[in-house]
């Protein structure tokens, strides 16, 4: 089995979960349409890069633009780890933004209630 295929098999679920997560976050109002489109584009570009990694390597190697060896198993694990970190970072960012909005709403509500007490 090709290492490029292993790379694609390991990362396809992460990309699909990220796309589904972006859709759910958009539908629940946690992110705006602009952020949704940006996230979808990023994950589609990542998946396209993963799917075409072997073709890119063959092109670069055949045109003498690189002299490196093809992917090693360590490279596959490392790329998968990087994509997992990107996925978790994105989820954390969305959660932090949601919590910031919630704290801001609570602060606004508290300010309104305190101003009513003073009147």
C-alpha cells in the first residue's frame, strides 16, 4: 500500500469531520457565513493537497526540482499530527469566540440590570 494512500486514508476522516463541524457551527450560529466559507475553503485546500501529494512529488522529482525521497512513514504520521492540531486549534478558536460572545452578553445584561437598580 502506498504511503500517499495511507496519508489520505488517515486524514480523510479529519477533513470530513472538520467540514461537518464547520457546517454545524454555521447552522447553529456559532460562526458567520464568511467564516464558514473560509473554513470550508481551507479544509478543501488541505484535502486537495493531500490527494495530490503524490502527483506533486512525481512532478517535482521528474523535473529535477527536488532531490528528496518520497514520504516516509514518519512523514505520514507527522502530517496527520499537523492536520489534527489544525483541527483542534480551529475547534478551540470557535469555542473561545462563543464564550467571549456569551461573556459579553452576560456583561451587557448585568449592566442593564445594575442601571435599572440605580434608577
